[in-house]
């Protein structure tokens, strides 16, 4: 078990370009989450999947953002027409839902995005 | 809208001392998490608290939950430098869905 893996770890892009981040969750975890974190703040929820179904999206997830989890395993988060305000660390997390809740949510190392 | 407040936001303490970080939340919750984050790193899960009166301990850290007061505490006993990090509490309302994080408490333990 290698934990939650994210790629790339760092991305610098010009304003207006598109970027895509990939997340590989812990194997067998059926839930996958995306969060965004800016310096000095706590992570903010973006969206989550159970298997391949996207069950909840935050208002933060504008129409420039799209997330997929096509086979219920890895996930991608794409940001189109990036803006400087998109600069942040994008965190992926996964968990295994079980009865009674209390599932630990494991976070990846994050993908740092800098929009210049 | 669920709001989570931590205090203090910054904490500087000496090695060997005890202190408590507080986490208040605004609406009913069924899960509370504590995470640690080192600079430039991801979040490390410390505790998951599920029920009123729950208490969990790991090393020098102990977390508790009072769902009636909507309050969780993270108590640090005899702090050591290695505990220097930012600590977040996060609250969930239904099992498996979004977590709402506090702003974090930046802890510095001085020799």
C-alpha cells in the first residue's frame, strides 16, 4: 500500500492554459475526494466520488473545473483557462466507507499549482 | 452552513509544557477529525472521534469530543520540538462526505 499518490507534484502554468492533475487513491478505497488549500488556510472541499459516481460538488468548483473518476479507481481534476486565483495546493484524499462511519480519510502529498 | 473555528491560531510553547487547542463547530456533526500538517507537506491523520465523550490518545496528544457543546479539544502533554506543526480539526456531517476544516493552529515548540 503506497498511500494516495498525486501527479504532478508541482505545476507552473501561464494564465489561460489548461492543467490536469491525477490522483491514484489507496487501492480498494471506494471514496475519493478533492480539496484545495491556499497558504495559511485549511483545506476547502471541492468534490467527492463514490466509486465512479460524483456525489457532491462544492460551489468552489466553477464551470472551469471538472473532475472525473471513470473506472472508480484513479481520478483527474482539470482546470481550464487557469486564473491566478487558482494558484493553490490541490489535495486528493481517499477512504473506504464502512458501516458506522468513522472511516479515516487519507490525504496525498498534494499538487502545487502556480499560475503566472 | 457549517463553520469550524479553532483557537488559538498561533501557539508558541516551551518544551515540557502542557497546552490545549480548541475546536468549535456550528452545527450537529457525527464525525470529527484531527490532522497534522508539516510545512509543504500533506495532512497526517491523528484522530477520528465519533461519539459524545470520545477520548483518544496517541503519545503526547489526546483528543476529546463533546457533541453537546460542539467542542473538541486536542491536549498536548509535555511538548517536544517534534510536535511543531500546524494542527487542523475537521468536521463532517454525514459519513463519508465533505469535511469542513478549521483555519489551523500553528504550533511552535521551543527548546
